[in-house]
C-alpha cells in the first residue's frame, strides 16, 4: 500500500475528467491576440485529478488567457486568488474580467457526451472559467503578461520587450 502511494506520486494517472478536458476543451493553435497573430499552445500551470489550470501562450510567451476547469468545487474565488497570486498581486486583475461558460457533451462532438457520463451528470456539463487581461489605461495598454521560459511563472512587462525570462533570474 505504502509503495503504491509513493510510486503514484510521480506518475499520477490522469483521471477521466482531466483526460476529457484535455481532449475536448483544451484547444491548440488559436491565434494570439493583442500581441501577435502566431498560434498559441496550452501550458498547464496546475493540475491534479479534478482540477486543471493553464494558460494559452504564444511562441513569444505572451499569455492570451488563463483557464480553469474543476470537476467538483467550482470555486471562482479560488481561481481569482490563484491568478492574482501568480501575477504577484495583479493590480489589473479585475473581477469583471473573469468569465464562466458551461460546456456540454452534445456541443463537443465525437464521443464527448458518452465520455462525460463517466465522471459527471451529462446534463450539468463542465464549467470553464477564464480570465483575460483587458487593458484600460494607456499605461496598461503598454503591458502584457508572459510565462517565464525558465521558471514557468507568470510575469508582467512591457509588450515591446522581447525577453521570455522573468526578473527573478
Ligand atoms: Zn503573441
Ligand atoms: Zn522566471
């Protein structure tokens, strides 16, 4: 028993929920907005059996959007504080820029509707929370959020700077 716990700590098997989210709800290749038009990819920021938080990031590390999926708790407040702490207090992380959508199996094609039934009530669907930075002031319009290539943390700096490495290094 002890040994199985220890070995599973390194290679946690993906739950049906996380597999489903990655298969149907995570999208690759959408164009970057506000920064460039290059295709974005999904980078996980936090993952466990019932929770996935990640960022859509362009090849120059600009963060277009942060998304959060959770099977049970549906905790928007947790997500808000997560984003704020990732952005070191995030003075321009505003409540109104957080949104929520419900994704249903029937809109996702393939076998999504059957697969969703393995872990939740299909009629309630899966909640997708997301946060997008909308610049308000002229000062904010010059700034963007990036994902550090070296430490995997988010940081904010001027859009014109080309560095993909945060100031912690
Ligand atoms: Zn970009
Ligand atoms: Zn860093």
